């Protein structure tokens, strides 16, 4: 089972935690999610103003190849009106001295929203990661290869759904942020 099949198999109300080592993975995975579920259904959730500014900068940088409508950006859980959410910027809370997980927990526990939550690898303490992993139905852990040739990464994916999933593999990310298994 490859990473595209895993992303495609996520159902309504299921939540995916993606631990990623650098922005190449974030950009490629979010592009994959947007292509699989269509951008009209997707919204973006950011945890703070810093995450929102960084996401908006990504949108500007890639405006040449990105569609005009990248989806709505939500900064408040109560405003969400999409069935699929890509959440980003949780790791910026450490820079701001904020450690509230309330918004993330509310997002993950909502049975009507399919959530893909990105957390920058190694930004949280191990006990926080263990607790967060337990909230999610899918955990995709992406690591950079020891000596990468191009943009190559290993991933493991574990899902607590029926039937369960426990796979690993490798992906390559092209300069256009496409993923190949």
C-alpha cells in the first residue's frame, strides 16, 4: 500500500497525524491531499497568526502553479465549515510561548471533519507526541533518509481503523512537489 492509497482511504471523521521532517514533505503531502479530495472541499486550519502568515507566504510563492482558490483558512475552530481540514503551524506555538492543545483536540474529536494535521518532527517532547498519537486514527511518520539522493524519505503509517494498517515505504519528492513511491 503506497502513501496515495493511504491518504485516499481516510473516511469522514477520521484523523491523520503527519509528522514531517521538512517543508518539502509538508508541501508535497498537502498537494497530494488537495488533489485527492478536491480543493473545494478543503479548508486550512492554523493555530496562530504566525502559522497563518507562513501558510499565506507558501500560497504566494506557489501562486504560479497553485490554483486560484487554495481553500479557506480558518483561525477559529468554531468557524470551520469544510468537511476536510489540513491543519498547519502547531509547532509555531513553541516560539510564542503558547502550549494550548485545546484547538487541536477539538478538531480531532469532531466526528464530522476529516483532519490531516501536520506537526514538524522533533518539535514536541516525547510525552506530547505519545499523547497526540493516541488521539489520531492514522499516524504517518516521515523521516529523511540518511544520505538523501534528491528528496527521498522513509515513512511508516499505522492506522487504528478496520481493517488496521501498519505499513512502511519510501517516497521521492520531485521539484514540483509530486510524490512517487
